[in-house]
C-alpha cells in the first residue's frame, strides 16, 4: 500500500517518498497572533494534526514544526488600541491558541518558533540573498528582486507577464495595484518586488540590522524558520489554500535562491471554510471563533468530525445543519468507543493485549492512503461503531451476543485505535452504579425534553440529559423512527 499525495507544486497526485527513509520533516504555516482563532484555523489545525497522526500510525518518525507570527501590522494596531505592547498582545493570544487547540484535541507540535525569536536566522538569510543578487537595500528597507528568480510563479501557476499592475490579488495577498506616489512604490526597482526587511517607523518595535533598525517582512520569517529548524529541504510544507500566493510562492523564491535546493518535496493545502455559503468575515457578521463555538455547547469531537467529513483540499461549508449532523455522527462513534467500558465486564474481558482486525485496518489504510482520504476512513469507523452498538443492544435484551467476546474485543480495539488516528476520543468518566430509580414515565419525559433541546439546537442540554439518563442506567438509541431506550 503506497501513500499518494496531491502536490500543489506539480498539480498531480504522487507517491510519497521522503528525503530520509522513515522520517518526515513537516512544517505548517501557523497563525498571526493578534486575535482568537476562528473556524478556518480550526480546520487547518485539525487537518494537519490528523496528517501527522496518520504518518506516525503508518510508521514514520515525524518532526512537526508550526510557527507563530508575532510581529505584524495587525498585532501592532491592536497593541496601539489597547495601549499595550506587541509582546503582550502576542503572548495573550498564543496562550489562547493553546487553550483552544487543547479543547479540540490537537497534539502540540514539536516546536513553535516565533518570528521575534528568529532574528539572527532572518537577517542571515536576507544577507545571503543580497550577496547573491536577489535582494537590494533601499533607504532602510530591503526588497526581493522577483524577476531575478526565473522560476517565480511555479507553485501558483502565475506568470509575471500575465499579472497587470492595477489589479488586486485574488488570493488576498500581494497587491499589484499601488499608488505611484506611495514611498514604498518609489523605493522598489520593480512593482512586483516584495519586502524582506522594513525600516522602523516612529514608535514601532525594531531590531538592529546591517540595513538599520527595523523588522522583517512576513514571507522571510517562514523561510528562515524552516531552514533553522528543519534544514534546506523538507518533506511536507502545509498551509491554507489562501497562502499559495503570495506567501508560499515567495518562500520558495527566497529559500531556493539561496540554497539551490527544493524548499519542500510536497506542498499540501487545505480548503477554506465558508459559513452558510459565504466567505467568513467579521464585516458579514458570520465570523465565529473556536471558543465561541465550543462555549455554546458544541462538542469538540463533533467539530473534528465535521472537518474530517470533507476532503481536506475542498472548501467546507459551516452550517447549523452540518454541525448537527456531525454531532449525531459523533454520538454514533462515541457509543462504539464506550462499548468496552459498558459491556466489557459482562463479556468477561480482562486486561488483554491490543488485537486489531487486520482486514479492517488494511481497508482503512488503503482508503486514507489515497491523498489522506479521511472521509473514507470515517466510513470504516462508522461500520465498526454501528456493529458494536447493535451487539450491545442484543446483549442487553437477550443476555448474549451474536459475535464471540474475543471478536468483539478485536472490533472494539480496532475502533479505538483507528478513531485515535483521527483524534476522535471519548472522555470516559467513572460511571456510578445504575440505580433504576426512574419510572418509565419519568424516562419518557426526559426523552421528550431532550428532543425539544435538539430541535432548538441546544446540543449542550441534549447531551446533559443523555448523560443524566446514562448515569441512571438508561441507554438511549437514536434512529430514524425516534429514540428508543433500555435499562442496562
């Protein structure tokens, strides 16, 4: 079974071959820390978290680096508004980032370099570009001479001759339309050139450099951090599709002009998130942060499931209906994940060695190996979870199962293992002894309350009622005809 990936650089799906056998060097362009993370960040971080988990599952040793951009106009503007400092703003939102990602079950990267902690590497790279004729100083600024790099545009497929000054960039990055009276425009030798180093403005934080006090441009940060932490050529460079141009295009131009080597073997990009069919934007009022979503009761595992139900390169539309479907899907998988804790004792399970179903694991791997087909992998999980739920119902009503305890152990262990690869994990709380104290009428009333909560999309209340009944020894089974229940 060969893992194949769609490479943005070559525009085709290719077998995955690493620079060093058995090892993966992976870099993900992280967040600019001036605000709380939103749904777009959630999608990207979940996707690359699962990519890393899967590579480890199939035997690779992965070194995963994710950066923080902690010097930027947006950070400085927020610091000015709050009468604070750039460092204080960045530190606050880096802390918030880790809080949000922990709630989503995102494993921490091996290292989180920050732009402000990489100044030596940044200045060294700019100096090398200048020596090789790819960069030039201009009144305290330093610019990259785009036309000196013949392969510029190879990632995005853009050609300089096709890009006309006066048209704004469709990727929301480099703006080719500039005011000829703009001092920055007048400093450039060519309108396509971009800044590697910016001279400090009055009141701004600045670092000393051979070109004067200033700070780095955005694009040079990642080139320097990749080189410092992972070397000249890495295996996977990941990020959102909005970064293809100009950010990743400029990274290639900067890094490869100095090293003469490919910056990355595979360029992978996740699709964007829309909200009810529209681009997510604060001005449209549809901007949702991760913490706002989770604080209103949406299960973090349902968010993961929602992200993984779409092919990672395609756009995904966040709607109330979509998150409700993901919540129901998570309940199904969760019922399978808790099967062993509910029925293991009845089945005579002890503490056994992990034993997986080889054919199921092989089918899961064959599916996901096709350009990280996580939706296909979820299909395998749902099959296992539904069968375990069915066997649990049979055990409750008939006192035995159709499948041997040994095979059920394998099915459960396989589900737990493969769900873990996708980062789907059920929190297992110590269950109190069932007290069959509720009458049938009280149970039906609780079920009706839960139904009304679900109709109102109050999933937190719905889950609370389900958990309350579970604690009383009552298991709910949702199907297309409604909700059935039985006493454990």
